[in-house]
């Protein structure tokens, strides 16, 4: 899948969560990508981030950074989430 398509998809997911505020939007987006994207898609979006992350909305960029840093796994273990 092309990086442009992955960016478009990630930004669409991010727009769904944006009403929750920037921090929650990043967390929700990261968790969605972690749970529902194929490992190859996750690897490709991480490669895109490493190459500069062009086109990612700010909170989506943060979500992908969270995935890169392993923070998304911690999100799902928080009480009430």
C-alpha cells in the first residue's frame, strides 16, 4: 500500500477522534491503528514517519510516534479505556 494511501487512512481515523481533543485524538488514533491495521501497514506508516511523515495531521503524527515508541500498548491497559 502506498504511503499516500496510508496517510489518507490514518488522517481519516484521526478526524474521527479529533472532537475528543488533541491528546485523546492521538491516543484513540494510535490504539485504532494498533488494533486494526495489518502489521505490514503499521510498519509502512512507521517508515513514512521516519522519512519525515509528510501529510500526517499533527495529532495523527503524534499517534504514529506513540506507536513507534510503544506507547499504544500502554493505552489499552489504562483503566476505563
